[in-house]
C-alpha cells in the first residue's frame, strides 16, 4: 500500500550481531539442545531461545532498563520467537523470497548506518566470534518477516478520502502538515497618516539596510540597531511560526524564498519590512513546471543515414520559418507516431519527465520560436514551446502526507490484530 510506513529491520539481529560475544552460544549448549516449542510444522529450539534471551538482556542493560524476572523474560522472548516462526512459515507458504542482491544491499545499508564498510562489518562480526554467513541469514529472516507483514497487513488497510479530509481539518493533522518558518525581521516603521516625505525617508533607509546586508552586514546586528519590531532586541528573530500565524504578507514572501535568502523591502501599513528566512520545516509549497510543446522527429533508418536525417530536419525547420504550418509538416513528416497525427503536439507534460536533451532545448528556447535541430537517441528533432506553467501540487502532496500518517497508524493497529489472529489459529505446544 502506497504511503505505508516502510518496515525496517527491527535492529534485533543487528544489535545482536555487533554486540553479542562468542560466549552467546557455546558448544555445550548446542550439544544439549532440545525443543522449546512446537510451532505448527516447525519448532523453536532451546538454544535459539537462550541466545535471544541473552540478546534482549544485553540490549536492556545497555539502555539502563531494569531486567524483568528471568521467568517473565523467558516467557516473553519465547512468545516473540513463536510469532517470528509463524510469520516465516507463512512466508514460505506464500513464496516470499529474498534474493542475494536484495540481501547484499540491506547488509551494505546496515553497515553504512553503523559507519562501517561491508568488509568492516564482516570483520566486526568475526571479531565477536560470529560468522558473516550467520549474519546474512539472520537478516534474511528479518527481511522475509517484514515483507510478509507488508503483504498481509497492508491489504487490510483502507483509507477513505473522508478520513483524509477529517485528519487535515483536525488540530493534529494541521500541526503535522502545516509549513513552519523561522524568520528574522527588520521593521522601518512609518507613523500613522505618514506624509509622502516620511514614507520616502523610511523606504530609503530600508533600501540602504538591504544593500548593507547584501554586502555582508549581520542581520541580527542590523535589526538590533535599526528595527522597530517587537523582536528587535532579539536580533529580529521571530522564532518558529506556523504559516497561518504569520502576517499574510510575510507568509507569501517566505513561501517564495530559499533558506538564507533576504527579501527586498516591502511595505504594509506599519512601514517597510525586510525578512530573512533562517529555516523552513513541515509541509512546503510544491510547484511542478509543465510545458506544452510540439515537435518533429526524423529518425535515421536503414535507407536514411544520420546525416540525411539531420539535413531533412533542417529543411523542415527552414520551411516552417518561411511560413509553412508546423502542424501540417509534423503530420506529413514526423516519425513520432504518438504525436504526428496531432500536428506534433505533446499535451501538458512535467518538464522533469522529459529527456535531458528536450529539457536543455526548452530552457534555452523562447516560447513560440522553433528550436535549432538537436539530437537524441531517437533521432533529430525540432521543437516549439507553446506555453509553460507552474502547477501547484501542494494540496496533493499534503493529502499524500496525511494518507501516509494515517496508514502508519493503522498499520501498527492492524499488525497487532493480525499477529493475534495468526497466533490463535496456529498449533503451538510449549515443551519447556
């Protein structure tokens, strides 16, 4: 399911593999091994239980958490192993497999998160008396369990548009999806009913301050010295403010600024303002550039050389510049079957999704001007930019974020219920 929390390795095996010592499993334990629990057609072995208990004990001790009574810890760990065993058996029945490539990638990522190379990770394991192959198989088990959960739990989760609407209207939803800005502010105030001379003087002062800032003057120091804003003595720092907590003029400016950028002076009834965006977090504006273009493609073929294709596209370009219809020539000569019948027109398309050669030409060619011929892997082209626009995807991104948050919450709820149901319908016999 899209947007659901991506399950990661539980870190149990990683912490185990890095911190466990060679004393965890002794030859003596292996010799005395016996079944701790029968789980359907498989079993949890006593040595497996002992090893996991040692792992949990080490983890809790490292976090300064008081250990429960040995019998309680044993019962809880055995239950954890039983649930893992059930999920692994389900994975086998459903054909869930982790290939070596995916496993190697996971190992590489684990090593990176611990500031180790894969070789360094292997050396660390071996120094602790554990084999790299054992580590690989433990991680493979974790990955199978995660994949089984994604498959069987995700299909139980459904999020309606109404749920998303309600979440976005809630205080929690707004707090998690709203944009927050941290701004510094300088106000050059003007008196009420200011004269044109007073307004002009304030504007000149604000512009002078902006020039000094551009030359490297410290914004906070300039605010302390010149600003009449309420936070002047704090260097003009407004702190973190939600978008809807800022004056609309401020939020409009901030939405278009980059981190570290300083605005030009702008005016409202209180005077002239300069703001600097220190940081931004949370939901942000998401604009997508789209283009409306038409093009003609001439492909080299077995009977047309690359040079002949280039000469033909140049000839078509010349004919268009002399007044012939781009659309009619595209219908008659373009080798792009997807657009030729429409006169070479390609519907509104995200610029980012186009081949890099197209993007380069689009960025360097004015609208309604036929480009110079250019080459791609398909052949020779000319294109004309009919129009450009910025599509605001903020609402779509915000809804996707809400769907993800709701999905994560439901996943945890459904996971607990699914595990309970799985455990209830599986034959388990404790042998301790």
